[in-house]
C-alpha cells in the first residue's frame, strides 16, 4: 500500500481557483484506478 499526499491550495477568491489545483486534479485522475494506492488531499490556505 502506498499513500500519496497532494497539497490542495484554497485561494481567497473564486476566480483564483482556476489558476490553482489543476495539476493535483490530473495526478488524482491518473492514480484513481491503481491498485494499492491511496491519494490524500491536504488543504493549504493561501493568505495573500
């Protein structure tokens, strides 16, 4: 069993979400159906 931890940025404005988290979505999609793999998102709030 392997666990992959991905940071998930939480921007302050809704339109900033378009600029962030796109790479994490691609990685999660690629690892979705792999056996013995767990993907965990860790939220990280952007302050500025």
